[in-house]
């Protein structure tokens, strides 16, 4: 328990203007759609924020038609240098309206304002700046410079605007137009982004935002005039998408789940490692596909690491996402909270030892105290399945080979962390770990210049960096300089 209390330091909500209802953004305008709607709520209070249109098959068809028209008539004809001007303009508006975007993201998603303000939104702007710079240099990309056409993009709720940026920035830079569906629990920043597209005078139809749940996503994926499907979300839905596009010539990238090992050797600087473990699993309430949810700690320092970790976890401030002191915000939805509770109960039933930080949780909203399980073995479900919440499983190892073997013993392969004082050990571990990203003496660092993506059930394709262009260009045609 913290030894003293902080005075509340809430960020003002007055900077955002949430409308009572939202339509679909098709062909540069907000339209009603064919009728049904759903509610988005603030997961920290359960307050209904807005009524949002649910796009039907017919609405998705309208959006795809608008994207096709914009592609054929305007966007694919424009020079890369001209497209770049729009992307730079969008990036600058995101910076100018950064505070508004951060507050809205925290209200709709539940993440702490210090994360939306200092991580999500700056990295969103950085993605648009980075890919703006590629738009007139695609012939040097190594993947040709021919766009695919219309991209259908489906994103999750854990980093709503950041996942939008990962999808839209490279697609537009390469000359594609898009139909994007945000997640049903977090549609509001995507709809504010639609207003930013208007503000930037982006030609109508280049970006279309259709809100809705799984059915709307399915309509995008199966639409015959979509050339590319980009998805981030659960492995289960990713597999369904892969099945549905098999046999078509749609290009697909999938960014799915993970169960990253965060490996701490006995020579690691322990103070930094503790911060890295905390950041690895409690950043964004653990709603992170690359979260360091499996701590592998060398046996000789395991007791000391656990003692320090629990002491640090007891100081984490859980509560109001808009409070600038908050470290851990609200769980995004009742469904996700139920899933975290269920898997944690299974962990206890399987015999692992559970410890949760002794914090007071608000009475309304969805909350889960930062939790660690010790005595976990490879066979435990909490060591194998993605919990996607603030729950850490701890395993021990004796030798580097045992650490590698345990780290790789998972159907996923998205990310990993290595904490050690020895540079040579970092290199040899990075070579042996089957993960798309390996962080050394840090964790959860994101940069638009660096490709991100997984192996095995974590998906395929890369987002970010030069590699991120490949998914939006025709690389397999005669004449493309692939
Ligand atoms: P989900 O995969 O159902 O949702 C992700 C997106 O896909 C949402 O926009 C959703 O509306 C859409 N969608 C759902 N069914 C679809 C379908 N049949 N066709 C096309 N689009 C569809 O994930 P959900 O239910 O929100 O979370 C379940 C679990 O997935 C989480 O507990 C977590 O373990 C994992 N997850 C992983 C994420 C990642 O970043 N890799 C992000 C979100 C969830
Ligand atoms: Mg919401």
C-alpha cells in the first residue's frame, strides 16, 4: 500500500466534445447508415458516451464503392509528393489536437491519460510523419511502387488510434484508399480522426470509417472489391479471416496474439529490470499483444526479484484514467474483465500462487488489481494462454538454454525481452528466441521506423518501417522490383 496519498490531478474533460450520436464516415461525409446502432461506454464509470451507427452490409458496400472511386479517380493518379502533403497535414493536425485526442482515447478506452498523452498520440503522429516521408520514395522501398487498391482494415480496442495509424498511414502513403472499422468498444477517436481528414481536405473516399462489431468486420473481409485485408485482434478471428480470404487474390496481413517471455538473468541491473517487468505487463492494463506476460527469472535471483517486484507493484496507482497520477486504468470491457477473472481463477485452481497488489478499486467500472502468479509451470494455462490483462505469470530457469527453451515453448511468437549486463548474451538470445521483436534491457518500446509482427500463431506480415510498405504494394507482379 502506498505510504502517502496524492491529491487528485484530473485532466480536464472540457477539451473534448462528445456528440450524443455518430454516423458512418463515407465519401468524406458523416451519413446515417441503414439504421441500427450501438452504445460506447466509458469503462471507468460505465457511463454511456454516445450512440454509434452500426454499418450493415449495404453500408460497407457504399464505403467500398466510395473508396474505389477515390482510388481510381484521384488517389492513385496523384503523385507521391502530393499524397505526402496530405499525410504531413494530418500528422500536424494530430499534434495540434493531441490533448483532445488523448483525453477522448482515455475516456472511451480506460487507459491512463499519461499513456495516451505521452505514448499513444505522439506515436500516432510519428507514424503519419514517417510514412509521409515514404510516399514519394516508394521506388526505393524494394517492394515496387504500385498500390493494391482498396484496403479493408479491422482494428482492436487496446490502442484504438495507434492501430488506426499503423493501418492508415502506410496504406495511404502507398496510394491505396481505405475502409477501416474500429472496435465496437472504442470507436470515438477513429470518428474524431474522420473529422481530422475533413479538416485536412483529404479527398472524399480516400478514408472511410465504418463502425460496428464482428458482422461489420466480416462484411469488409468478404467484400469482393476489397484488394487487401489488414487485421489486428484475436488469433481466433485472425484464423477465420485467413480461411475466408483463402482462394481469393486478396493480400492479407494479420497481427494476432502473443505470450511474450520477459527473461531476467542474474547479472541484470535489477532496479531497471523491475521497472521493465512492470512496464512489460502493467502498461495499458496488460491489454497489449506483445505484453511481457511470462516472466522468466534466473533461479539465483528469483526471490529477490519477486520481493522487489511486489514492493513496486504495491505502489502502482490504479484508478481514474483521467488522473495524471494514474498508472493502471480501467479494463476495457465487462467481457474482457470476465475473461481475465476466469483465467486467473483457473491459475489458482491449477495450483499457482496468486498475489494481487493491495489497492482500493473504484466501485463503478471495470477494474482488476495488478496480479502476479508464482509457482507457474509450463503446463499451466496461465503460462500458455493470452490473458490480455494485468496478470503476470512467473517461471524460473537455471541456464540460458533452459530460458530459450521455455521462452519458445508457446504457439505464439510476437515479442520477447532480455535483461542482462552482457552484450554478447543479448545477441545470442536474440538469435535463438523465436519472436518478431526482441527488446534488450527495455520493453514495450514502439517506433515507426521499426518493423513489428510475429511468427506462428502471432500472425504474418510486418507493420512499421520499410517492411510495413510491403503489405500495401504489388510486389509479386512482373515488373515490380520486389
Ligand atoms: P476480436 O478479434 O474479436 O476483435 C478485434 C476486431 O475484430 C474488432 O474490431 C472486432 O469487431 C473485429 N471482429 C470480430 N469478429 C470478426 C470477424 N468474424 N470478422 C472480421 N472482424 C471481426 O477480439 P476481442 O473479442 O475484442 O478480444 C478477444 C481476445 O483477443 C482478447 O482477450 C485478447 O486476448 C485478444 N486480442 C488481441 C489483440 C492484439 O492486439 N493482438 C487485440 C484485441 C484482442
Ligand atoms: Mg468505450
